[in-house]
């Protein structure tokens, strides 16, 4: 499993703020943004998708916070160089996501 698969799996577990969210003017839902975030950080989105992604961020503080969290995670694990997460790192990431989420939920 690549780091990106793992990150995607983690990301898909982090939909706390997206429940029931409708698409905004960008046409992108919070859920779709979550799906795209690793591609965004990799620079793999098409120009059109990137614009939609950023348009959504403009109007959604929850997704901005989410993106910053994911960006920090990607930097922490060595960027997009294809570095595989070891289990210990994966545990730490999961713990940090839980912390982040519990802070948001307060
Ligand atoms: Zn959003």
C-alpha cells in the first residue's frame, strides 16, 4: 500500500464536518474536496479541478482547516516522494487526527 492510499484512507475517515453538506458555488462538495485533497497536494489536479477546489476553500473554513492538516501530514511524512508509512508513523498520524478532530468538536 502506498502512502497515498493510506492517506486517502485516513482522509476518508475524516468527514466529520461534511455530513449533509451541499455543493457550494464552486460545484464541489466537502466530500469531493476530501477525495481530491491528496491529488491537490500532489499537484495532480487539472486546472479546472484546481480552480473548483480553491473556490470551495474560499467559502469553507472547515475544508481550509482540513487542507492545512493534510498538508502538514504530507510534509511530515516526506512529501510526495512515495515514501511508505511505517505502522508506527501511521499510528501517530491517526492519533494526531483524532486530537485535531476532538478539538474541532469541542
Ligand atoms: Zn467544505
